[in-house]
C-alpha cells in the first residue's frame, strides 16, 4: 500500500491530543472488526484525510509486548479499516479519576431532567460506573447536582411535555446581552445540558433559526394548541466544544468583580476567569454590543470595575457622573 501524504493536523491540536486519539483508535476499530472510514473519522471529529494520516502513523508502531518486534498490521482499502496484531493496545482505555468524576457528575445531571433521568438504563449505568471506578468515584459524590433552580425545573417539565405532545411553545425569555425580556414562539427540538446549565433547543419563529434558550432565563412558558413545525433544514447545534462562539468583530471587555458580584462570571459567557486577592475575580469576555456592559457596570457599583477597553470605561464614568448630577439636582 502506498503511504498517503501527511495531512495537516487540526488547529490547536497538541501531541498529547493526538496520542490519546491514536490509543483510542485501535480499540475502536478492533471492537467492530471492520470500521468504515467516514464513520470512524466522524466519531473522532477529524477528516478522512487526517484519519489516513493517523493510520499511517499507527502502521509504523512497533510493539515490544507480548512478543518482540510485533508491528501493528492494518489496512484501509475500499473505505474500510481492518486492524490485526495489536493485542497490546486493543483494550479500552481506563478512565482516570478526573474523567470518571466528570462522567458521573454529567450523568447525575441528566437524572435531574424530566423524562430523561427516570430511565432504569441511566441508573444502571451510573451504578456500574461507580462500581468500576471504585475509590476514583468518591470525589464525584461530594458534588451536589441540580438543574439550575426552581424556575428551570418548571421550564424543563413544560418543555418535556411539549416535546411529548409535539406542540409549539410560547416563551417570555430574558436576553442578558440586551437586558430585556422578549416574547417568542418556539418549536422545541430537544432538552440538553451544556457546561452545567440546561437548555431548550428549538426553532425560534421570531429569529427564523435554531436557537438555544437557557431554562433559568425563561420568565414564562406556555404550551400552545399548535403542532410544532421544525423545518427539515434545521440542524441541531454542535455543543461538544461549548456554547461560546466569539466573532472577530466583538469587543473584548475586562471586568474585575468583588465577592458579591462573582455571579456575573457564571451568568455571562466569558473567555477567561482569573482569581484575584480578597475574593475578587477578573473576567474577560467578548460582546458585539457594549451597551449592556455599561448598564451592568453601573449596577455593580463598588463591587465592579471596568478595566478595558479604556474608552468604554470612560463612557461608564461619564454615565455615573451624569447620574450623580441628576441625583444632586433632584435633591435640591
């Protein structure tokens, strides 16, 4: 077989990332006997050209156990991958302590969602993982998992009912970026948990597009007597890499938050959060509209400092000065 040219690796990928994928690739193929190229590339989030590059690297690996000089034998002709002579690394990888805890916490979060966490299969999975992980599962038991708050729980129940009935929803939704409540009709697609928060994903008829709505920001929700009608072209959002999708045109903002304002770091998606002395936080975020940042800075008062950009900080200072002047005028 002729070796294909080396493919450019995915942007930002480290040698450790690639090694982890290579170690998982062999058990993946062996467990299926024969695996399709397209299916395997999709499972590992890479292109088929990048997959060929990985396979060519695996082909060069020499295993010293169980027998001396035991190279991996593989082929990928005809769009199918076959691996043999890889007994030393064809076993599934073991979960580390952090991985086991993260997986158990995520599964317990699912149990908080209506009509998702009541399945016996999920409970059996959690029990098996706890038993297999042994002491490694201990730290995860110390984490209390809840679906946001009472509002989110109620919204989750309403969304689950609408999904079951195939009905459209009308919601009143708070948009923090504009500091306003909006009314909209949504055809629900699914409930999901991302980065510790639960969301409704649906076709928003106001935006005429797929949107994610954080459940604890839904102010009111009503199931309509109208069948949901999600366009065939609507695609579920890929949330594997999180929800934060900054634009090159967004303004980079840096805030320093006092202990009473730490909630801002949880409420608004940011790029970086740094601990400061005395319980303060420095948060860096990006936004296409800085008007809400000005309002937030005024609202925080002494518990918040707008550090950057300097021109926005000057605007906040001017807003505060004008507000004080109006207050002094009113007192007179």
